C-alpha cells in the first residue's frame, strides 16, 4: 500500500470548467452519448458552474440529481444511463467507478429496500389491491 499517495483534491477550484472530476465525467459522457442527453447531463455541460464545487461536492450534487434522497423520479432512468457510461469507462478512477456501480445498485433495489424498511406494515404509498388486479 502506497502511504505517500497524494490526497484527492478537496479545495475549491477556480477553474471555469469546474472541478477535475466534472471535466473527466464530461469527456466520458461526450464520447459515450451522442445526441440528446438526459437532463442531469446539464451539470456536466453547462457553461456555468458552482464556484464552491470541489470534486467531493460536485459528486454529491451530481449523484443526488440522479437519485435524490434514495427516490426514483421520472428522470432517474435517463440519469442512470449517464452513470452506466461512467461505470464502464477505464478513464474514470476505480473509486468513482465503484461509486457509480453502487448508485446503479441502489436505484435497482430502491423498492425492495423501502419495503424491507416498512415490513411487516404496508408502505405508506402502497396499493394493496394491485397484486390482485395484476393476476
């Protein structure tokens, strides 16, 4: 284990393009997704950036935009296409690819996890008659 490794950048950036991880994500998405992109891609491609973003705060905002508070929204599926492209590209550092895979897993299991948290009670927004109607 290399104990002399440089720590990841956590200071605020003055780069107009945003923190380095944003630039890397933008390059990867530009290569993987031509044509229309999901709305979350605006965080990568918009000219304006949050001046307070560093790598860590950008990642938190970006992933929250896709799976906000562990809840799938109508635009979540499009955002997951971005995350999938990041998870499979070797230019993305392994730690960040792992975070992307973790987000994909959390999105894929959100319903099961919410059900497990409320079991044996019926979840607040559940439709108990839906199973009978599906049969």
